[in-house]
C-alpha cells in the first residue's frame, strides 16, 4: 500500500501518523485567511487615489443616503455567517440523516461518520473564508488604486458656492469641497465591495449546494436547480441595492459581481471536485498528499502520464494491469478501439461480485467509483487502444512495467466503475 493510500484512509481530524507537511499545509490555509483579514484592514486605512471630477457631471449628483438598505454589518452576516451556518447544518445534520455511501471493501450502504462530516465542514468553511477574504482584499486594493468618485460624491463634497470647473475643459479636485469627513470613502466607488463579497459568499454557497445535490447527474430535478439558484439571487439583490443607494455606478456593481464569482469558483475548486463529476457527490478532496517520481503525473481531463509530478488531491494511483486482469479482459470479448462503457467493461479481478455490480445503474457506479477513488482502494478496468496482437506484448506485472509500456508509446485507459477514463500516456 503506497503512502498516498495510507494517508487518504486516515480519518479526518485524527492527526496521528499524518506527515508533518500535511498538517502544516492545512494550518497554513487558516494562516493565509488571517493574513488576508490583516491586509484588508491595512488597505482600508490607506487614503485612496483622488480622481479629479466635473462639478457638472450629473452621474455624481445623487443624494447621499445616510441609511443604507444593506449596511456593512448586515452584509457580513448575509454573505459570510449565513453561508457558514448553512454549510454546518447541511454537513453535520442533513449529511448524517439522509446521505449514505457504500463502505469500501464491504459494499454496504451506510451514513457518513461524524469524523467524515467534520472533514467536510472543515473544507467547506475553509473555502468560504478563502473566497470572502480574497474578494475583500482584491476589492479594497482596486478601490484604493482607482479612486473613482461615488455617484453621491457631490453631496458628500458640498462644493463652495462659487466653485466651478476650470475653463475651458478642466476638472475640479477636492479642494473645492467644504466637507471632508465623507471624502475618503467617497473615492472608493470601483469596484463594489458589497457586490464582490456577496457573490464570493453566496455564489460559493450555490456551488456547494450544487455539488452536494449533484444537480448535473442527468436526472433533471428542477427543485434542486431552483434551490441552488436562491443564494445567487440573494447576492444579486444585495448588489442591486448599492445602485439604489447611489453608492455605486452600474459598472462598479457588475465588475464587483464578476470578481466575487471568480473568487468563489477558485476557492471552491481548491477543496472540492468540479460539478461536472456528479458521482463525487460534492464530497471534499481527501487529506493532501504529495506524489513521487515513480507515480503517474496528472495531465488534466482525467489523464495521468508517467513521470515526475504531484498527484492531485482526490485522484488515486491507477492500479497496475495484472496478467490475470488482461486475461479477463481478453476473455470478455472487448473489441479493439471500443474504449470503456457499462456494456463492455470487464473487471480486473473477474469475481462474480464485481461482474454483478458492473450491471447496476450507471449513476450508482459513478457514485461508488468516486467514493472508492477517495478512499484509495478503487477497482479499475482497462481497455487497450491498440490491436489484439499488441495486447500480448503489453501485459504488465508491476507499476514499473506499466511505466515502461507508457514510455514505449502504448496507451491504456484506466477507469473506476462508471467514472470517466484515466489515461496513461507516454512522455512528460
């Protein structure tokens, strides 16, 4: 059993036996979030750039709203605290009552353990905080660098009665203002912080729910789609309120919203598989590990390539093609070039149990494959893409032989039950 499998089988939050590098890597995630908070407050204390403005610019002449529709305190509660509570409730309560999985090795269905759910909670909260912290820091940095006046800037400024723009085409500065206590925040229009933070938190929640409800599993449950849309709709309403309060121009809101979406997506993918893999059921990646030069290197699109490189979290090392597995493949009548499907896949071990399970519902196979891949002991299928006369030359007895075949240009597809194929190809 390789080191990756040993680590992936460790129960979450049970640090005994875990390499120090793994523990430090997760501690560093929380430290990065703390650093982001510190950077945010540091940026907030900096005086932004002051763009000159035209006193006759009607887009800057909106009245100053002393009472915002969504003040900063309520915004933080809606975009950080509320998603965190939903993630905690779903993970600790709903996951324990309604979510089940097949236990690797036994095939019996049962609820997720508390420790497994705590690991899901850890990854869910980490992603949420990373999305929010990143959005806040990037937004404040852009605000200070741009120094764009808000739509209510003239009302904040209260220009002198005889103030006028220099002729013929000049612009005014804040020297014409009689009130200065609101000017610092008045130069922070682009991009919208409420918009970026709301989409960072609530769109992240939509991604989280979409993964847990596996909305792209080809079953077309409309209620799931609408449930997933609700947080994103809430983010859009918060963003629109900034236009209603004349705190931001429409372009500021659009840019902030797109920034929040990007932060949410990147943060979600740090800890969770893509939504296009419904068989993973939105379960977080297993405990981190690092590959070795002897292990296949991930090349994207479900592919592995022999040579140095790190295996991504959530991906298992492909099992070597044993001679008995190849014999089982040939006896199964798999035709050259047909690839792998539910109808022509032959399990390597050839047992009655795996043959029986190969005929089950495709989606269930995908779910089981995702769970087995995360536990590190999945059963794999193989399909040579060459001719039958090449199979005899391509039998492998070990991972070294498998890599030799890859170096010589042979291509195999390795796949957990029902999941998309993993390719081992030659070259780095």
